[in-house]
C-alpha cells in the first residue's frame, strides 16, 4: 500500500518495495498537485496488486548495456553484427546516454537523445574520417533500432515498465535505390571481365543469387555438375557455408560454435586484428540447394578445365585451400571484399576508356553504373519477380528467413514492369468495358 504526505508545499507518495537484493526499502516520489499524487498512488497500488510493479533501481544505461550484450548479443549476433553494435554503443550511446538511469529514459528523453545525435560529429578512427561531418539519418536509425531491442529486453527483465524507443521521432532517411542492371548491361560487364574466376563469380551471384561470402566459401563438393547430374537435369549448387573476415576479439567473446575452420594469417598480415574464417550461414534458411542453369554450368566446366593454370607461384599455405573454387593467383583464400574491388576496377577502366572514345567520336558515352556483387542479388530477385509468381520459391532461392525481406528490400519495381502492369490493366478494362 502507498500513502500521500504533504511536506513543504509538495505532495509525496510514500511506499515500500524490495530491491534486487531482497532488502525492504522506502521510496518517496514528489508531485506538485494532490491530483498527480493520487493518480500515482492508485497506479502503484494497482500494479502491486497484480504483480506488475517495477521496483525502483539505479541501473545506468551503460551498466544495463553491458548485461544486454553479454546475455543477449552474444547469443543472437553474428561476429559482424557484434562488432557493429558494440561500436555504436562504445562511440555514441555510452558517451551521450550511458550515465543516465534506465528508469529516467522516458519517451521524451529518447527523442532528446535522437536530436542530440543529429548534432553529433562522427568520430575519427586511426586518421580515417567519415564521409559526413555529422551523424547520418541512416546511422541514427541503426542506433535507435539497437536501443529499441535493448529496452525491449529491459522490459522483459522488469528493469523498466515500457520501451521509450518504440515510437521515437527519427530524421527522414533518404534511401538511394540500388542500381538494377538489365541483361545487356550485365553482358557488357562480363565482356570486359578478363579474370576467369571473377567472370564465374559474377555469373553465380546473378544466376544463383549468392552472397559474397557464400561465393568465396564454395568448395567443389558444393557443386553437383557431373555428367549424370546434367543428363538427368539434376545439376545444382549447395550453399551450406561462407567465408568471412572477423575480428579475433569478437570470436573470443562469441565463441567459435558456428566456426567451421579458422585459417592462419599469411606472412603479410601476421599483426592484423582480423582473421578469415569458414562459418555456417547467418540463418538456417540460408542453407539451400539452387538448381543451375545451362549457362552457369558451361562457365563452371570451363573453370574446372583451366583451374591449374590460374595460379602463379603456389603459396606455402596452399594446403587445405585446394577444395575452394575461388582463390587468388597464389592459391590462397580469396578475401570476400576483393570481388567488389575487382568489379570496381572493371567499371572504372571501362568508363575511362568509354569517355575517351566518346570524346573522340563526339557522342554521348555509354557508361557502366557503380555496382557491387550484392547488387546482383537485387537484380536477380527483381528479374525473378517479373517471370515467377511463386514468391515462396523466390524467397527460398534468395535464402531469406522472412518473405517480407524478399518483397520489401530486394524486389525492385522496374520501368518495364510498370508499363506491363498498366498495359495489362488497360486490356482488362477493355475486356469488361
């Protein structure tokens, strides 16, 4: 039960509670009016009666986030997500909100924090400067998402009564749409590609919708393209693992349960803080078998035939790597990010040559837009929706856990699709008119 006492012009609601150590404590809450005090008294008694009352505590945001990371993040996050989220906590949340008490973070306090982030300059790491001076709306959105998840756990653990980050007012994020290549543009990019491994990687990314880590993590036992498989129209590719570069400090915290193999560093990276690992995919739905089209089969068959000629002097660390389809010219593992860098070089060199020729011929240049391997997954998904009505099949091929990811993020609407939809509607109207 609670009581109201008036003292020095204030109305105080007085009640007892038990802290986390089981000790009985008395709490005084002050209000300016008797009506406010009566409302709070009724609220306390009601929640104490149905056992939903949250006892006052002095847990700070920083202390809580330490528990949140160790009890939730370690179990739920991948190494890359762990590194990103702990970085956000360390660089932005802890300095600005870390000293606040959890129970003092109200909805208005959350909105003030978001406003403060908009005026916060991006930190400099090892002389590496951010592309923008202040926090971008996209990064603020990521911080809000992380805190919304954290406070959701705080509600579950009876630390706070409600989640203040459920309905925060966020700055508008201007999302730049991904470039979707048509068949002619992909063909042009492939024609400019002189590296056999990269040529096949681009084919696999588009025709089989593979992620970068899944491509460089492919081993020959994942490719079922024997003569019997092809004759029976049963050629397929199995995705069951991926390569990733992660920080060893993250592995020390998260453990190596999902790690299939950790590879030694090369002699040039002995002092690096990261290491390449072969790991299970990010979700169970990412483990999938994908039927292979004849064009990709032909490219893989050609790669098998010239595989022994792709490498220069074999590396002394080549043992254990020969099962991987994609390796660098020395036979070592291929860094996942090297595929994007290789595509950027192709686009840069082609566009430079095209600009030169266009100037000589006095015509408009036909340039290749900026692109990445992951953009090919978006292209694949968009084109699939144009020819395939079974959305579940597309979700399975993409390896998404939720159909909403496939529909909302990866399926883009092209101009041709819009035209076909309008024409289809026009035909229907004429039919019933």
